[in-house]
C-alpha cells in the first residue's frame, strides 16, 4: 500500500530471517493514523526513493537505508553472480551442502563476512530509531524490539572438579542478572554480539563475540572432560581470560596490574661481508650495527613493544594444579615511552631499531639523563670481543676564568663515578679517538657531540708551563668561549669591559690625540674606539671597511694617540708600493707631528737602529720581503699591513716574512679580507692574533673543508663567531647617513721602472725642444709643441702603450685602477670610469674582458647611447661603465653609480665636476665616492698643483687646454718639464 508523504508518517526498521542469508534488515515508511499511531499502511523504501519522504528522514536514516539496501540478496550476490542466475538459484547453489564446491564455500564465507560487517554498522547507528520483528505475513511492525541504552556485561564461569570442568556464561544488565537461556533468545550479530531477549536488544561491554554465547541459548553449561582439560585450558581459556572477566573454581587466576618498567635491550647485529656483482666476497665488512629493542616488564613478565596486547595470559601447571597468570598492560603508558624515544631519534615503538655501534653508545650517553629521569633502563645483551661498554651517565664541565693576559681553564670529565684525567681525555679527543678505558675495565664511548662542541676550543688550549694538566686559553679566543657559553656548554667568567667586545657599538668613547688634526665622521670615530679597545687587551684587529670610507684616517688617529701615550715607540706600516706616497700625504695632513721614515728605494739605509728615531716607518711588501732579516730585529709598537690580502696565501714568501716581525700590537687594513677562499681569512687572522684559528692543517680540517666542500652552516657560524670581535667591516650602504654627498679621494700611483724610463726619455726630448723654441719670437709654435709634449707625457703617465703600441711593460696606474675595479665589483658596487683618452679606456676594456667582468661602454662613436645607459642603470650584472669625457660629459643620468673613477686629471676642474655629476644628481640615493688617479712625479701631479694656483687667481676662466697653455709663464713651463 502506498504511503502518502504529505500526510503524517514514520520511518521504521524491521528485521527478518532469510533462508540463506540469515537475519536481514529492511526500511519502511508507515502511515500514522489520526491518533498518531502506526497504521497498516506501509511502504518499503530504498535509498533511491527515500528523498520522497525527506520531511521525516535525517542523515542517519539515509545511511541506514543505504546499508540495508546493500545487504538485500540482489545486491549481495551481484559481485559473484557472473552468469546472471536468479538470486534464489544462485544462493541455493552456494549455500546448500549438496552443491557446494570449494569455490562456493569461499563465496559463502565472503558473503557471510560482508553481511556481518554490515549488521554491526546498522546496529551501531540504529540505537535511537524504532526497530521491529517482521511478521510472517510481511507486516514490518509486527513486534517492536526495545534497544537497551546501556551495555550488558558477561562473566564466564569455570568450575573444575576431579572428573571435569563446567563452563558457562552469565549476563548482567545494570547489575541485575539477566535470564536469557531457554527463552527463545537469538543473536542478530556475532561480531560483536547483539542479543535479543524478550524483545529487548542487548549489546555488550568488551565487544563479546556472539559465538561464545550461541552454544548456551538452550544449554546451561558445557562439560570439558578431564583428559582434554590441559589442551582446552591452554588454547581456549587463556584467550578468554585475556579479553574477558572470568570467575573460576578449581584453579587459580593471578592478575598482575602495575606500571610498566621500560627496558632498552641493546644487542649486536653483525655486519655481513659485501658481495660484488659476480657474487664474490669482497672481504669488506659493513660497519657493525647495534640493535635497540624496547620491552616492558610487569612483575616477572616482559613483553616487546611491538607485541601490544592489552592483556597477556600464561598458563602454569604444577602437578594437578593450574594457575593462570594474567598481566594487564598499560598501553597508553607504553606508547608514551615509545613516543619519547622516537622524539630523541630512536623510533623503537613498533619494533627494533639499529644504528652503528659508535652512534648507539653515543646516543645512550647523550640521552642518559633523560632516560634516567623517566626510569628507562638499558640492558646489554652481548659483549664486543670481550669488551664491556659503559652505558652510564657522562658529563663534561668546562670553566673559563679571565686572567690578565689569558684565560684559565678548569675542566672535569666523568663517566659514571669515575673522573678522567683531563690531560689524558684531551689528548684522546685531539687524536680523534672515540673510546676511553675506565678504571673498572669498561670502555666508554666519547660522545660525538663533545667532538663537535669542544673540538675547536680544546685544540686552542695550551698547557701551562710547570703545571702539567692545567691549561690556559689565549684571550683572543673569547668569541669561541662566548659562543659555547651561549649554548650552556661552558661557564665563562668575564670582566664587564671584556663582555663589551661582543658588540663594539657599546665600547667606551675614547678621546682623540692632540697630535691628530682633523675630524672623524661618527662611524670613523666608532672604528677608532674599537681599535683603542683592542689595544688595551692586546688583541689584533682587521679594519675591513668598504673602499673609500677612510681606513687611512682612522688608523692615523690611532697612531697619533700612540705617539701621545707611548712616546719613543715606533710603528711599522707595510703596504703596496703604490700606496706609500698616499700614506705620506695623508699623514702630513692629519698627523703633521709624526716623524715618518720612508723605508724604500735602492738608497735606503739597511740599519734597523735608525727606526727608533721615528714614530712611523712606511715600507712596501717588496722591501719587507727583501729586508726581513733587518726588520725582524726591531721590536715595533704597531705593525700595520695595508691591503693585507697581500698575505692571503700563507705559503707565500711575503706571508712567511711578515709573520716573523715582532711588535706589541698588530692591525691589518683591507676592503676584501676574503678574495678566493677561506684560507685567505686564516692567513690574515693568524697574523693579527697568532693561533686564533689554530694551525693551518687543523684549520683546513675543522673549517675549510666542511665550509667549502659541504657548505656546513654550523661551521660557518662558528667561524664567524670566532673572528667577529676582531674584524670591523662597515659597508658604504650602512654608513650612508654619516657620509657627505660626495667624498673625493686622490689616489697616487707610482710608475713602474719601464714606464718611468719611457717617460723620462720623452720629457727630456720636449724640454730641449721647447727651450730651443723659447728663443724664437712668438708663442704659437711654442704652444703647439708644449701642448703636444704635455699630451704625450700625460698619456705615458697613464700607460706607455697609448704612445707606443710596441711597449710590453706595465703601468703603475693601470695596476691601481684594475685592483680597485675588482674590489669595487666584488663588494657589489657600481662604478663610472671616465677618461679623456679613448685609448686609455680601450686598455681598461681589455682588462675587463680578460677578467670576464661585464660592462657598458660609451665614447663618441657609440650609436646606442641610451641602450648603454639603460643596461648600466637596470641590469644588476653590469657594474662598470666606461665613458670618454667628450661623449659622456653631459646629457647622462647615471644615478645607480656609487663610485666614480677619474683616470686622468683634466685642465678644467669644472669639467671634472660635470663628469662627477653624471652620478651625483637629482634622483641619486647613493652617496658618491670619487677617486682621482694621479701618477706621482709626472706632469699630472704638477698640473694639479698649477691648477690649484691658477684657479685660486682666475676662478673658472681657464676652460680649455689651449687657454690653460696660454696662461703658463716660462717659470710654469720649466716646472712642468723639470
């Protein structure tokens, strides 16, 4: 009969017994009468038409209907009925014994398992719905079944006597005994059990298997004969005891309930010989493995972690007596221990875990405190070649105390109750030994972390003279000590002042000497303070500011104070030959009272006793290399190396020479402390603070190889921490607010001997020629000759190749320019290079191509002017722009440039200013640093001097080369060609 969905109805569920499939469920919509009662009008519904009754159906109903559809005979056989037989015929063939084959038996098993799973799902969801037994006439609401809201409990009884054992279950619901036998009770589902008793549906605690209740529906008990009781007890009762509550008479049940005791069993897993591709034994043993096996002990019983059963039962027979030992395990607690070990790198929760023997004992020692705190024991199950390994607690305590000139080191190493001689322990660690013999003949493994954490600082320690076993550490290793202190690896006692070295910005402000004539910018004053602080603690330092930030003036401020504080001492400044004149000029400007000796040239007096009459000796790396036997005899106050990358190769002659020099203090100056690799750093650091980074071989092993080959970030961090207090580097971008809009520097270059010879020949020729022409009336010819001569001399001052294509020698100015270009580019800056000579730009261009440095280029012949400008402005890879004066003096906007190199002096400084303003103009966010390259003892230097004098008199009236020439007097001409 159809049910009207627009009228009141109710969804109900009914169960019935199928001939072959057992108990099945169906869903129905039942019409309600005027009093709200179920009527005889009902309609079977499926998932397909359930939406017609959506006003009375919820999500649970939809899921129940879907599940019930899936267990109807048509749906259940669909997968197996490949020949499309009628459902009844197919089921009869599968279930009737006379027709069963092995294949049919397997199909029957699959069908029954699937139905059992579906029944369990339905019964779990049907708790709050109405359930009925279907009548024989198909009435779905014949008899209602009450679904009991709480779970019943089952107690299994065993009563043993001399002849047999009686076995039966009893059921309780809400603590009341339930009478369920001989009452027509039946099981709807077996796994888990759902039992109908007197139209009430019961479920059970502990998910009782219905097959254990089924035999007793119409039977009081089962009898187990004496002859099979031991087998029955072992196979059946032990399993029953493990899962359910049992009451017994005639045998004993002992229950163990306690906290689990975790034990890590440690055993050998020997390596096997490897076999090559032809199956031959290579004879190479794999690294020996150790196996961790987590187990839990409850009283006298031990269980492996991967055998995670809630209870375990063992049967003990003593004569004719039986005792069942039931252990109730705390799986949540066991999981906690397993998760803890996994978090420490030992994933043994689901079984064993292996690692190399070295790693295994290392792991134990490193984690022993945590294991002890949780009560996790370790048990060794094997010995290695008669060795017994120590598995106790290992500790290392290092204390470092500040003394006047060094740190005192106190260290204790303990394995369990044994304290090990630190002298012996350090030797083993330095040799890379991993095992140490204890007094009780156990062998302790030195933790790998101790090698990692303490390897460097132990290698830098020095044994005190006459105090064997007592160690000291040089003060310049303060940063390494502070880094270890930060990681709670050592205890460090420092004075408040020395703590400031971690951040030089908090260093005290020191007064400048009255011998210093000038003003330091704020960042330069900070650099001076830093050098003064290092001076007080006898630390060497590396001033590594960007090019153009004033390393020279900061150093002179320091030397001025040394003259004031240490009158009578002498400092030595070693540099490339080309910089000596620059230093001399800067010293005269900022420290005019300093007595300076220029110790260079073939006429130098090779006698170190003369040094004592001066405050500062300036010399070159070349002279230092040649005269090292003389220089090393004098004890200097300061030894300062400018452009210290000259000693980046520790095996070079110059490096081996300067390391022999003796002084109170050492300082190096460089804009590029690292040019090629990490060893550059070692060589320079070793000069200023001997032993700071250990020996050369040890440094390669501890730092260079891990950093350059493996990019080891931990080693990079540790190395940075060690050198940080002794290197002060400020980038141009960092101190931009302290810089004026433009910083102009004059870079003096020294001619090479070949260049000087070529220059002198041309100068002599024109001097004689012009002197002859001076006697001739009129100046036009004289002016032309002078202009031609001055131009050639200026070109020779740049590079003789500009005059003579066959010239094969070098140029002092080119060496300085190329060095500074490389420095600028390596620091990530952009530079404009101006020259009024296209041939000069061509020489620089050739260098850039050789070095594979990309560049933009602009001269009078350039067609794509704007494209070249755009490349320089927008392409970060284009850092160099070569520009000829006439082509680039006007009309360009090059605001990306931070440096301007003027390769040759121009007659009119206003033209120079125009070139500078290509970079320094509206829109420029960078401070611009200008370098004017002037070759010493040439017409360039003399033109500069004349310019200053003429400009002071005539303002900017001199605007061309011709007008400049015309303004020269005979005295001026003689000075230019002198």
